[in-house]
C-alpha cells in the first residue's frame, strides 16, 4: 500500500514537470510583462529595459525556466511585482483563508448532498426524487457568479446579515473571537458553494442506490430475513456510499476551482481571489505559482480518490 | 421420498401477475404444488416459463408495487400469500433458505464471507457473536470449504464460482430451514463443479431432511437428483409426477420434446430439435386454449381442449390437455401414415 502510494507520487513528478513547462511557456506567451504597466512619464524606457535585464527577462526561455524551477524547488517563487512581497509568503496567507472556506464548504456540500442523494435514490420516481432532480438541474444550469452577486446584494448590502468583504474583522480579538469572526465571514459563500456544487455528488449517490437496489445480493439479504430497513442501510446504502467517499478527492479539487468566483465576488482574500488579481495585474510570478499549485492539488486530489477507493473497496487493489 | 413424509408447502391456485404498462399479466397462472419433507421437487421449463417467479412468490420477495400474488401458499397453517413483512422476515432464512443462480452477483461484494453467513444467524438465533463465528466456520466446513477460517475473512471476488456457490448454500442452510429453494444453482458453473454442487445439496438434504424445490432446465439434473418433477410452460404446469412417471412415460408434447432434445453424449445442441420457437413473452402470452399449440402446428385444433385442464392419468401423474393422446413428432409421421396406431406410449 505505502509502496504503491510512493510509486504514484514518483509518477507524478514527470506530470508536474510537463505541467510547469506548459505554465511557464504560456505565461511567456502572454502579451506584456510585469514592467509594461509601470511605464509612466516618470520612468524612462531605458530604466525599464534595465529592470528587465536585471530580472533576467532577456535570457533565453529555457534559462529562465531552469532558474524558475530551481528556485521554486526551494519554495522561492520570486517576488510579487504588484505587492513587493515574496510570492510564497502571500500564497501561504491566502491558502489558510481558502482552507477555512473549503472546509466549511465541503461540510455544507455533504450535509446537503448525502440526505438528498439518499432520498432521491430511496424514493426513486416519487415527487421527492423529482424535486431533488429539479433542484440539481437548476443548481447546475445557473451560473454561480449570478447567485453570488444576488446573494451578496440581498444578504450583504441589503439585509446586512453578513459581511461583504474580508476574511476576519479587525475588531475581533481573542482566540474564539477571531474564529467566530472568520466563520462569520465565510458562512455565506460556503453555504452558496455548498448549495451550488453538490449536484454531482447527489447524482452519484442516487444512481448508486437505484442500481444497487436491483442487485441480486440485496435479494439474498432479504431472503435471509433481514428487515428492509437494515437491508437498505447495511447493503444498499453502504455499497452506494463507498464510491462517494472515493469521490472526495475530486470534490475538493472541484471546490478549489469553484472558490475562485466566490472569493472574487465576496472580496475574500483567498487563493482564488489572489489568482484573479494576479491575472488582472499581470503579476506573473504569483500567477504561475498558483496555476502550478492548483495543478499539483488536482493530481493529489485524484491520488487521494484512488487511495480512498482502494481502502474502502476490497475488489480494488492498487499494487 | 416417502409419501407419508410431512407436508411442508401446499401451494394452491397460485397466480403471480406483473404490471406491464398498467396491465397485470400472470407469469404464474394457477399453479398448485406440494412439497414434502425429504423431497426434491424439480421444476423444469424453458427460459421465461415462470420458474423464478414462482420461487420468488414462495419466499415473498416480489415488489408489491408492481406484482400481485393471489392464491394460497400454506406453510404450517400459515398462508404465506399476503403475510405481513415482520412475520415473513421470521420465516425467510429461518424456515425457507434460498440459493440463487449466479453466486457472484448474489453475494455482497463489499462484505466478508463470514459476515454474510452470520447475518442470517443474527436475525434467527440467540447466538452471541463468538457462537455465530463458530457456527459460520462449522457451516463452511459442512459445505466443503477447505480452509473455513481463511474463507470467512475473504471477499466474494477472492473465491472461485464453485466456492461461492458453496458459500451461498452455507447461507441458505445456516438456520437448517425445512424448505430450501434452489433457483438454477448450477447453471452458472462448470460442468465438473455442477456435479459437486448437486452432490452437496443432496448430502445436505439427507442431513437436515429439508424439502428442496430445485429449479433447473437441465433434465439430466432432474433425473439424477429429483424425486418428483413439475414441467412448466408459459406460467402453467403441463405435466407433473414422480421422476419415474415423467421420464418413463412422458405424455405432454412439451415434456416429450424436452426429453427428446436432451443433449446426448455425442451432440451438444441445446435447442428443442423438433419444436421450433420459444416461450412467448409475458405480454404476448396466449391465455386461452392450449398454450403449447402454436409450437406443434401440425396437430389438428380438434386434438386440443378448449380449456385445457390437468388430467390425472395415474395416481400422482398429471398432464394438461388431451392432445397428448394423439401427439406425434413430424418425423414419426411416416410410421403413423403406414398405419401404426398413434398412441400415447411412443416414449416407451
Ligand atoms: N419484475 C417483472 N416485471 C415484469 N415481468 C417480469 C418480471 N419478472 C419476470 N417477468 C416475466 O415473467 C416471465 C417469467 O419469468 P421468470 O423469470 O419467472 O422465468 P424463468 O422460468 O425463471 O426463466 P429463466 O430460465 O430465464 O430463469 C417472463 O416473461 C419474464 O419476462
Ligand atoms: Mg429464472
């Protein structure tokens, strides 16, 4: 088991190299560079050229790539031109904020998805199922940013129930005070993310239940005299929940993507907002570091899914 | 079987209808059967004749939302038709054990073998966990599993088909049920394994004295293991009797075609040589006259009864419709034309 995981991690190395190369070249191909925006009447083109030379921007791309990777390997992604601070430090702060948001969103996603999936599957074909399917259809087909904007307008600016920006109030003090303030800041976006991104989990669970209900082993369980409630919980539900557990890794990575919109609209200082800001500000060093990080997190999410699957399903052995 | 043996199941005028497009169609149409202690009753018939439907009706596993079961299934003064679920759950597994055709899909892939066998004991015995574990090992031993402690901890996919079917049998006999229903227990297995599983079933039956309803479409299996046999066609019984009666004096054209098409050692084609066609689907099933008539079109309409009923030709030997009296196979026609009397004893 540990050997296999190690092997999978080693296999990720070439994937990450290809990914980093791709990101690097893509960033190079984008028009402009960090200094383009700095040209003002006060800075002469020759000064800019000197800055470029100092930053190594005139070297061949592969030299730039190797030095970027070399420094990245030591956790050094350079300086943010926009913020004049080390990229690693900025991402570190923001990642913590995103982590809080992600944890609460995942909890809310599952708190909604599991009962909905179970009800839809158990009462397949009834109005309960139809309503849940309808809700999923709506949540999948509505652009999430529209919902975020409406919600922030209504509950943030209108009713003033929730803050409309930031991650923690400056006036919060004490350990619990800060925690409470943090939760208060993420509660609205988390609920919205939870409401909007559970459809795949609901559908996965529902179809698992619907399929498993018809399996022969369920008939065997009934033929043993096992009461129907137990047949459902121990056989049908348990067998349908295992793939859901394995789907966890994918839910996490999907959520990180989803958080980009939410953070930007709620002005929540997480990685997602940082990413959008870095794209707008042509803050290359931040942007490339974030894309690389998202890529690695996706690979890790998939690995996590495979590991969970092999733990919960005895038929799958990853060796 | 000794006819004086205790009556276990008395099925009278059983109908099981499935709803298809808002209409109910009888897949089991007025079936009456009895099963005694120590008896192996074989139920034979082609695919779609309603064998599994009958079995599922006995153990009460049809979904009441789209299935209607009427008639009587008497078990110890208790009518299983319409029995409430709580009571039925006390009977399933405890009084009736069931073995399914495909032992891979019939076992929960995510549960250890030991756990699946023990589940039955949880609901029908007062054994504690330790005692259940011991009983599981004893059962695995009884069904011929070479290493019970190992197998108890394995998952279904780790076992061969034959081993899985042994496990299914262990589940079915866990509470020593007086009735065992085996729905094509050997169809999914290799020929060599088939014989072993049947031997095992016979041994078990001798040990616990159950009555077994053995569903199969293999007449070789019937001849070797069963005491009595009922031949089903299109939801009805067309012939029924002791194995001796039915194999030595087959009467109904369907039985005779089945016997005639029994795969010989030197041929392996499984179709009914003489009789073309298949059992019609549930919705297209003919409900009047002789249901088998379309497959023996050379027989004149006058040879069939308008409302075919079962005739008792000998004590215990029943046959439906009167067409058996004049029935012949087309390739026997020359003999018939040559003036040989057509009679019911061509099988001899
Ligand atoms: N749940 C159901 N709903 C509707 N029709 C059904 C249902 N179950 C079985 N049938 C139909 O009832 C008829 C009898 O089916 P059944 O499974 O009892 O046949 P069988 O004799 O067991 O066949 P096989 O040898 O293939 O197992 C078939 O026409 C089948 O299509
Ligand atoms: Mg069947």
